[in-house]
C-alpha cells in the first residue's frame, strides 16, 4: 500500500467542545487510498519543535480529497494544532497501518470509547454506503461525560442505525460504560464487533465477544515515534509469543491475536 507526504491545507476548523477539535484538511492522495482504522502522522509545529510527528486516526475522508482528524487538546503537539488556522498548511504523512476488515454479511456493532469514537465514523460510512443489511446493527458511543460523546452523535445518526450513548457520569445518554450496553444487546451475537478505545475497555469488549460468539476487532492506542516500524516504540505482546508493532501490524488487530489478562 502506498503512502504519501502532503502539504495539507486546513479547510475547516471546528471547536466541537471545550477541548475537542475537528480539522478538515485537503490531502487528496491520502483521502483516495485511506481505509477506516488507518492513521496519519502529522508534524504539528514548524522547525524542530516538536521534533516528532504525532499519530492521528482518520476520522473520515471524502471524495473531494478531504480528510478529517478529531483530537483532544491535551499536550504540546495537540495544543499547537488547537491554535492552527484555516488556510495554514500541515505536513501530513499517510495513510499508515492496518485498518478494519469489513464484513458486510454479518451484523455489525461499532463500539467507541472517548476519542476512540473518532475512527468509527469513517468505518460507519464505509459500512453503510454499501449494500449492507443494517437492520441488526448497532453503534455504541461512550465517554466520561457529555463533552466526549454529544458532539459526534448526529454524524453517526445519519446512517439510520440504532445509536446508543452512555457516559460514566450519566450526563449524556445512560449512566455506565459501553460494555454495559454491549453485554445487554442481543444484536451482537454471532456478529462482528469493531471497537476502539482505551485498553481496559477493549479487553472487556473482547471478553463479551467471546461469550456471544462474536468476532472482535480492536483498534489499539499507542505512543508512536516513527509510525513505520523503525523505532520499536509501539511493540505489544502477541499470543504467538512474539511482538506486534501497533503502527504497521495494527492499529487494528483481531482481538484473539493479542495478549489480554482475561
Ligand atoms: Fe516506531 Fe511503531 S512507532 S515502530
């Protein structure tokens, strides 16, 4: 698969909550080849500060050559991006990594927690622009509070799929965790679950999938320095006794290929 380095112009800047921002970038080569679950590396500052590119999952792409990223303003790199302006250019490299394997013949359940909601919009678009039977499908969106969930709900509702929202503090949707919903829904049985979020959430999702005989793909979060398999900074243990690179073997894995503490 080919990667591209593009000077991507910022087309749109959306402050979706106090800390969460969505950028739309013109990056036609990346938009043309990207798959749901893949990511890009972005140089967030000019010169050598910060030195390294930062990974961002692809939130969605469009046929007019645009890509979107969705992030939380939590550190040096994202703070610089949070102060970027429309018409500025960013140095973007991608698409990188292995994305979701899409099964159109199985009921689908998309499970996103916190910023893990971001890449699922791209996946939902791919799933529901196809001829997939979506009558037994479900999208579960969760986060700590309203701010993490509400801004993206309408984007998911456009597909006509049932969307369940849940927050840790009950400030939006039900009170609890995405796994509470997953566990109670019959729709998941013998289906395919596509999950993205923090590791403890993914582990619990996999546990429920085993009980429900559902396939489980997880998009794993990791610190990344190079994004290309060169620095060994993103290794995680695999069930075959070896290690996998999140950046080139993932970030999406079949859950059974990873070591969990179940
Ligand atoms: Fe360098 Fe994965 S980020 S090997």
